[in-house]
C-alpha cells in the first residue's frame, strides 16, 4: 500500500526545508508534508558550499523585500526554530555589504540606493572621502563611490540555517524520506503521485519542485521547459598577514568579492557569461584566482598583495539563464505542480520568504504577504526578463 501526503517537496535543501517548516506552522493548512532528499548529509548540496551572504542591496523591489524578511527571520531564529528549548546558532555576522563603483556605475548605484531606501533598507551612499575614512585599508583612487548596508546585511553559517529548518520541520511532523524522485504520475493536468528510485510510489495532493540544479529535470517530467541550469562557482580561502578592521562583504566594480571568514578571508567572482558552461563537477580552477581575482584584490586592498592561498572549494548555482531571478509559482498547465527554482546564488537569503510564499500558494492559492506574481513562469513564456543589476 502506497503512502499518501498532501504535499511532497522534491529536494530538502534550505528552500525545500523552509517550505516544509512554513507549511507545518500554517494553521489554515493542517495537512501532511513529505520531503524527499537523496542525501541527508548534504555533502554536495549548494547550501553548505555557499558564502552565506544576505543583503537588501538589490535593484528589484521584490528582491529587496524578500531579503528584508530573511534578515528579520534570521535575527529571530531562536524564537522561530528552537526545538526542545534548544535554539540554533546561525552565527549571523552583521558585517554589511559594500558595493563599490567607478564613474560608469555610480548612477546605477544611486538609483538602486534610492529604491532600497523607499522599501525600508538602511543603505548608505558613500563618496570617496567617506570610503577612505570608513575603510582605510581600501584603495579608492579609481572609485566614484560606494553603497554600504550597515544593518540587516552580512553573512551566516548556511549549513546551520539548513539544519535548523530541517530539525524544526521534523519536530512539527514533517516526514523526511531518504530517496530520489524518479518520475511523476499525471492525470487530468494534475500530479497524482511521485515515483521514487527505490520503487515506492507516493500519492500526493501537490508537488513542490525545490530540486536545485536538478530542477529542470523534474520540470521536464510535466513537459515544462525550465531555464535553470547548473553553474559552478569557486570560493577561495586566503590568509592576510596584515590585520584589517571592519571589513564588510565587499564587491569590487569588476565583480570580484571578498569577506572575512574567521581569521582568514574568502573570495570569488562569477565567470564571464561566455565562459560559464553547465557543470556539475567539483573540480577546482586555480587560474581564475591567479589571473583575475588576486590582481583585483591586490589593487583594491594593498594589504592583499601579500596574501596566501590556503584552499578552495566548488559549489553550484541553480542558475536562471533568463534573468538570474527565482521562478516561483504553479506550472501553467499543471496547477498543483509548484516550483521555486533558479535562485542564481540567492537561495539561502531568500529561503525564509520563499518558504512562506510557497506555503501561502498551497494553502490559499495565492500570496498573502509579499506579492511575487511577477516572478511566475509566465515571464518565461513571454520572454520578459526581470533585470536585476546587483547579481554577485
């Protein structure tokens, strides 16, 4: 006899586990939830391999509001995600984000900061004198300004947030199944069952696709072309002999970024679009660091001329090739198939708001808090990309 759940979530990473948690606390829902995750150790998952950043410095209103809720939720995680009186330690460092701009990029930075202010973010526009005064380790000779977020921006331990969502969801009755989804049964334009690789078939009332870099494969089972592909990102760990103070997560005009990590620093850069193939491997490329990242770091922070590369790791983005923004909502022709895919590196910080939004879609058939309809699949059908200027 097959099992049956009201909702089956494909993928138990931070987004899938957030959706499970918010469904479990949604009083109007009151149904059963199963999360299918093939690797409960999350050894190769995207979340633990991310830089753990959270910011409100976006150019799209929805992204600003999504991450604002994320910051609020993370700050009160002890209240939301405690289990048995034990609160999670997410190690949130409110160190801020610092976007730097040359003359060519200053106008965009100013427009973005005005939007962020209108939406409640406390970002500050800094001139070159302010940059030099606040961050004396910074080379400002070629800069025209910067945008700094001193509140609700910084970084946390991504694995801790994932485990906190998972642990809390399980304590609220969510079932986690260690297996892999191998197919979907469709009848009358609805998903009726989920087939597992183990041979089990699970009947369901709705399916949520939170499969990360494999989301496009899951979507293909219902005939949906999801423009989400796996793209590899490398993070390098460096040691700097000179002590620097008050270093935020800093984004150079070239796109190279760095931030403190304990006594060291981590850094990286997204490759050029023409040199960013689909990839699921974890091979390391040190030429990217030597040829692009290190020279940029040494120019921007003179103390980084003498850095030492300690190690590196690879992770993956579920990269939306249309516009690098999440695709969330029901499939047009299969309304009980919901998706939350294509975060393009923003999944961790967006997971609280996206999990809440998915719970609203399941329970009410629409959004009750943030209106995310603009991020639905219709824009893929119509080719209407939502431009986000601040993709890191």
